[in-house]
C-alpha cells in the first residue's frame, strides 16, 4: 500500500496539534491497559524541547494536516549506555527514535510503519549505520512493528525507573 505522506521538522506552531496526537496515544495506551505514558510523560513541555532541539518531526497528509509525530535524534541516549553487551553496534553514532504517535481519529493504517521507514532514510542520508529504539514491555503493536521491520531485540534499558525493551536495526549505508 502506497502512502501519500511527507515528514518535516516540527515547528513551534505545530506544538498544540502534536500534543493532541500525543494525548490520543496516551489514551490508546491506557485503553490497552498499558502503564506506558500514564505518568505525565510525555507532556507539552517535552514537545517544545524536542522542537527546540530540532529533533521533533511531524508527519503530514496530502492536505498538509499534521497526522503524526516522532522524535529522531542523533544525540546519545544515556539510558542506552547501560546495555553495553546487547547492542549490535557500540561506540558508533546511531539514530534514536522516541515518542512515535499517530493520529487515532481517523486511524491511519500503516503510518507508523511508514514513519519508521523514514527514520531509516534519514539515517542513511546522515551516514548513520544504526537505529536504536525502545518501548514498554506491554506495547504489543510497537513490538510487532519492530519485528516486522527486522529490528533485533537487544535487551532491557531503564527510563525513569521503568524497564523497557530495546531494539536496534542496522541501516544500509551506500
């Protein structure tokens, strides 16, 4: 299925729409019985920080409406440092994916998959050979998506006192 979407750096003027989409994700996780995103994180201040750091990206439909959000960061993720032996790559730059949220009304099938493919495109463009991600142990849709996209399970990391499952994918650098 071909999706007609684009991705661009988020701007401050996108923050409130991003926050609405994040809130839909928070509600979805709650309805699924998850503990993920149920403690006040992420919040609007986090989104503004993502935008200021130029790490937040919005996904736009063909009408240029914001329908998704993701953080794609080249910064080292300190929580990943504790998992020294599990990663496929060590001591090399990597792209981190955080806070992926897709509009739930209307639900857009395949857009999270497409967004992670765009992360691969960005990593290749930046000549970064690895993407590292993590998710809550009970986020079955994301775990399924990582497996579908051939991410490798690498072990457990901890954020804010919570255990998370860590995955990595090697990118094809030309």
